[in-house]
């Protein structure tokens, strides 16, 4: 399985969207500062994820969720309190 995920920083409330094959390992990397893009912004919590059979589908969903339409989708799916 491949995962598309959305993290929310407990420090500054900002979100990060990514994709990975190992969701637990990736969350640990984000929380320990081993990810370049989120270093110094942790700790993080997973607020949303999707599982896909193909890596290309997970990356496609990641790209979509980073667009304006994707952000609206997340807002509708999760409710305004998460975003």
C-alpha cells in the first residue's frame, strides 16, 4: 500500500501534505526533524490519510490535495475545525 497523508503541526498549526509507502515511519521522520520540509515545525499529528494500491495514484492524490480544489475537498471532508 501507498499512502497520501496530511499532517498538522501542533507548534504552528500549519499543514503538510505528502505520500509514502510506510506511514508510521514517515511520521516518526517528520516528528524527529529528519524531513527537510518540516524540520523545526513538529510535533505533528496525522489529520487525514488515504491508502492506494499504486504509488502513482498516491502521488497523484498528493498533488491534487495541494491544489485549491484539493484544499476545499479536505475542508469539506474534515470540517473547518481541522484546518
